[in-house]
């Protein structure tokens, strides 16, 4: 995976150079927002996920090994923040609903999402992330395995299952 | 090839690569079979939707803010609420002689910003800003 950040730039970031932070922000914002949107189905939530991720990355920058791939490291933070966002979103929703409403609720569906986004939203957590990284982001099986800390075989299996589920959902009336 | 074989082959292609290729062997059947043709078209559409979704543009913050505050879907509710409140106030003035904004304010959570009031108002105007939860009521005296 080609990296998005050079070693001098990384050094500037570690020294807290605000221009370097700003450049990093610009560099990461669009692809990160898109990935988070695919996961959360909301641009506002995607923005929150991105901002939390970048703050986490800056917080832990001192521990980042310069020989590692920064893009993959940040992707991993972003993915974990997406997972946490989902837990937090459900926790908040649960606290707002009565037991009856909670039982009636099956899966979160945004009213404005496209069909394909709706299908993605219904996939289980890890399968969804594999689908997003592979089929929306175009990352290789090896890269996804590294980001999600799972084996390449697991990535392949989850990818096939995700595609199958989306296909079945889209053709259930035929 | 049978319908089941065609569907299986198309599904496998989709699951393997998200792409579809109708081989000459399949074509003969698909062209004459409505169900298989519909299935192939649906998968091809799904494949195109996924590809199109990859380059979904990231909206700017201002566009998102604008969309969030879009009055669509809320105006009816707000207008209804304002109308109901207006009717309530009018009813209060009509059916409760002696009521005035001062009395009403004392009985509710209304905050009066101008207390140069004398008698009952000739007109009541209620308006609500689209991005504001507060309702402003203006009493007109003649």
C-alpha cells in the first residue's frame, strides 16, 4: 500500500506543526468521509467518525513506528471508530426507546440512503467493512487483512458472503 | 441450459467479480426467457450501482447543513403548530373576556419584551423562524 505521508512530514506532525496537521487533515478527509459514510449511511456521522479518528491518530502519534504504513495505520483507527460509533449509536437509540419500540426495531435504515447503501447497511459489521474496503474502496485482499487484522482467507470468504447477501437482497422478488 | 443453471452461473459471476458476462451458450436461453432476462438485468443494474456508488461525491459542510435545515417535511408541521397556537390564543381572547397578553403571560411561559399594552389587542400575529424553535407573537394595538 503506497503511503500518504513522507518521513519529514511525519516528523513535523510528531513535533505538532499545525501546518502538517492541516495538510494531513486535507489529505485524509475525503477518502475517510466516504468510507465512514458507506459504513454509517450518514454524512454527519461520517464527519464525526473522521474527526474522532484523526484526534485519536494525533493522540497516539508518538507511539507510531515510522517504518510502518501510516495510511494502513490510520485506516485501522478509522475502522475501529466506525465500529465504536455503531455501538454508541445503538446505545443512544436504546436509551431513547421503550421496550416495545426496541423490540419492533429490526435494523437502522436511513430514509435517504440509496438502494445499494441500504443493502450495505444491512450486512453484519465485519462483513460490511470487508465489502466497503474491497468493493467500494478497491483495496486488495492483503491490505484489508492487514487493516482488519484477519487472515486473507477470511477476507475472501467475508467478501463473497457480502456480495451474495447483497445479490440475494436485490433479487429477492425475481 | 436450464433457468436454474443460468441463474447459478450469473450469481457465481457476480459473487466472484461483481461483473456479468452473458456467454453465447447462455444468450440463447436468456433472450427467450423473461425470468432469466429480468434476473440478468437486475444483477447488471446492481453491478452498475455499486460501481457508481464508489465515486459518490462528498458533500461540503455547508451543503449538508443546508440539507439538514431544509424546511421540506417540517413546514407543514410548523405551520400547523403555529395555526393551532394562533387559534388557541384567539379562542382565549374571544371566549375569555378580560384576557390580555399581560394576563396570558402571567399564566404561561410567555416572555413579554414590550409591555406598553393597553386593553385587548386588535390583531395577533404569530411567526416562527425555520431554524428556530422559538415562536414570536406580536399583538397589534390600534
